[in-house]
C-alpha cells in the first residue's frame, strides 16, 4: 500500500486555485483519491461505502455477500464505512463490525449515527455504548446525530458528542440531515470541539445543498458527505435533459451515468460520498468513479449553478 502527493496548479476563467491532491491510496493497481476531513489533517477516501441497504431478518448468504462486498471495497481503497444503529435495527453495525475486525484499526474509518429517538441523556449514552459493542470497537472514527428532533434540545446532543470526544469514544463529530441553520446552532452549542462533517442527501437530482450552501461549508472547512449519490432507485427513473447530459459525458469518459453522477460529487472541493453496493461489480464501478476527472465544462453542464471545482489528476 502506497500513497502519493500531487500538486496541481489550476487556472480557469472563474478562479485560480492551487490544489494539493495527496494522497492517493494505491492497492492492486487501483487509485483512490484521499481528501482532508474538515480541518483535522485526517485524510479519508473521497468515495466510501454506505450500508443503509443492509436489512434485518435475511439469510446467512445475504449477510455473507454484504461482508464480501465491503471487504472488496476496502481493498479498492474505500476504507470509510458509514453505518448507523437505525440500519437494519443494529444488523448493519454488526456486519460492519465483523468486516473491520479483519483489518488493523487504523486501516478503516468507521462512521456511525445516533437515532433521535433517545430523548434522555442516559438513553443516548446507552445507545452509544450499544453501537460500539455491535461494532466491536472501542471508539468511532466519527459519530453523528442522525436527525434533529424538535423534542430534544440541540445543546443536549452536542453535550453528548463533546463528552464522547473527551472519553475517547469518538475521534470526530458531525450531524446528519440538519439544515444549515441547525448545523450553525449545533456548532454554537459546542464549547471545545468542532463539527467536521455534515451528512446530507445530495445527488445530481437533488442539488439544493450544493447550490445553496456548499460555499459556506467550504469556507468553514466542513466536509459534506453526500449520501444516496444515486438516489434510492439508482437513477433508474432519470429522464429528460439531465439524463442526456450525463449520457453525453459518460461516453467521453467510457463510463456509466452512475459513475459520472458519483464523479460529479467528488470533483467538488470538500465533498465525499458513500454509495452502497451489494454486488461486487457495483463495488468496482463505484471505486472506479473516483478516478474520473471532470472538466469545468462538464461540471457546469450538470450543475445548476457554478460551484468551486477541485482539479486533481
């Protein structure tokens, strides 16, 4: 396993940028670009693996296939695995725990999330311990509040996250499905720590968080995790002008429209994504999307408004 650092001086009509691209994970001939998580100095892959699709009450073969796919993704450089206590009602965390047990702890980056149904502080702490037990880990790499709950003060959630950092139960913290205003409010409630991640549903069809707020997160050094990068239906219901644009670009890169949709996300500064994949061929296709570099013209063709593009080769 090796890593490389590339410096690319990019000048376009709209902006001049100097990008330090590091940092590629090289394994079995496959490159996976790494990017900094927030302002932490920690490098994580631009494409990780989601596990939202792992369901409860399935066959042994079903779970073995998931484990095989996740291991294959790790070997291809997608070492960030995203899970949550809500996924499969804990089954996802158990499967992820069995997979990451095969690797050295610093080889994988595990994110999990707290359900907003735990109202009392003691319930939150108990749920956190249960997640760690299912994962068979002493600490999370990153822990998020899964959804805001109007019945739970944001201050209480942030107190929990700061306490987990102090106890060594998580290295980094963030929020999921929080609006920009709620994100800002959450950050204001923290005394010492900082939120390094905002986990939002973003894809070529749902661009509002990119158009409206990406510049804020870039300015403040917060990484956006785009979940459901292909939508819940894998872009199968895509049609019209957007589909035509994706097909045009995909032909240029000898790729699928799904790979272009993923590449569109990770060609933006400060954006990572976590597609899920049950079959090995989809795992490989997702990983390969990290190698696609889109031009400004191609990015703007897909994007509903201009955004800051990261150029790395």
